[in-house]
């Protein structure tokens, strides 16, 4: 879960589905906690904004590494900004990674 935070701004390499989805779970939990703190304190999304800005780089880096695991360029991440077509990105994140080494590095699962 914290592997993506250890690789804060590492865009090279590959990330397993488990690493990606556990980090997204951590992100959502942090976001919800910050949201509830903002609601309880009556602030104007100060804590929520801090969480989003603080975890922006790790979210992008783990997403790019997840795309690398499926043997796709990190530029596919930009599909997320296109309405409806961005759902393709969700499919890419759910796919299993390529078996063995690909152009982005060795298989993180160690399969041959």
C-alpha cells in the first residue's frame, strides 16, 4: 500500500495491480478523512485540498507505472481527461500485466 509513496516521483518501471489499487484505496480513505474534517471544522476544503495536492504526484506516478505494466505508454494517462473515453483507462488499470519482461522493465510478479 505504501510502496507507491516510497516511489513518490518514480515514473519508470512497472506497478502491479495490487500496488495500484491498494494505493488508490489509501488515497480514497485519506480523502474521505480530510473531507469529514473539513465538514466538522467548517473549513472551505482546506484539508481536502492538502490531501489532493500532496498525493497528486504519487497518483500520477503509480498510474503511469501501472500502464507500463500493461505495456502501454504513460501518455495514455491523458485519456482520463477525455469524457467517456477516459473509461478505457479504467479497463487498462484492471487488466493483468504482461507476462515476463517488457520494454518498461522486468515483471514485478517475477513471472517468466
